[in-house]
């Protein structure tokens, strides 16, 4: 892992960072448009392998029990994510990796729908791609308590958050 932040010159369209750039743009547009029922999921889905797996740490307003599988699972995750966040802005990104694996450091600003509060945080993600699409993603949030606080979230209240449904 020695590659520094992308200059835009050496990227191959199917490499992990290029895939993630496309996905991040689609994700932000989906959230900004209001999520499920208001935004098209097609642009985000085009970046995802049919067997994609998102491993979220449980304990945040949008993570559910933690594992989201397949394009349908990712659509349910993004729908839930969009219910929590009104906007997301990538302020700074650095990445390291090779053709099919990338580690991304994102400095992101979110605005919560429920409270209107903003939170700026760091998220590290370990991502693998296959055939030009995201296959696996493992995000690590720097300050989960600040995220929960911005959302006014106090923890699960008995809601059905099983992403396997």
C-alpha cells in the first residue's frame, strides 16, 4: 500500500479508487435527493457487484444489525442512511491501495434530518472491488457518539432493523 492521494493521471476506470469516486458521487446525490422513493438508485447500483457486502458496526442510527448484502441490501441501507442524513459533503479524501483494494480516509460533513445539526467526522473505509464494482466495504467511524448526538439518536427503540429481511 504505497499510493498516495490520487492525482487523476494514473487511475484505471476499474480500479478501486475510481469505483469509489463514482459511488461516493452517486451516494451523495441519492441522499441530497431525499433517498428512497425520491431518488434513483440506479447510479449507485451500477457501482455495486451483485454480491456486495457492507459491514457496518452496529450502534449508529443507520447501521442496523451491521451487515447489508447484495444490491437490494445496499438499497435498504442507503434508504435508511437517507432517512438519517439530509446532506453529506466530502471535505477531504485520501486513499491508498492497489487495483482491487483501497483504504479511503474521508473527512465528511453530515446534516441530520431530525435535528438539522451538522457533524464533521472522519471515516476510514477498507474497500475491495471486483470487475469494476464494489464487492466489500468496511467503514470505521472516528466518533460514533458525535454522529448519534447530531441525529438526536439514543439507540434502538425496538424498531425492526434487520437488513436481512
